[in-house]
C-alpha cells in the first residue's frame, strides 16, 4: 500500500473522522485531507506524532514508516 492509503486506513481503522484524527495529530483537517489524497506528505514532526499514536494504540507502524521513507526517497 502507498502512504496515502495507509494513513486513511489507520484513521478509519480507529473509527476516526478526519477532524478527530487532525486534532490527535495536531494538524488541520485540510492537512489530513492532503495526506490522504497524496497531495502532501507528513513532515518529520508529523510522522513522529503518527508513530506515537500507533504505539499508544498498539498499531504496527513499520509499514507506514517504510512508505514514508519511500515517498521521501523518491521526492
């Protein structure tokens, strides 16, 4: 799966709206929307927040992390 799909799956798996997930990630709803539509990607601070969220909720983070590194590697 690619990063936008993984982020949307994470959010929907937790039964969260974009608004609720945005509050948890300390970003705007527009930012969540752009991540999920592949128009932007989380920065290092955001990816660390996502990792902490995953750890707190016992969700594997490795696939998201790998996809994030792949996106950053490819530009």
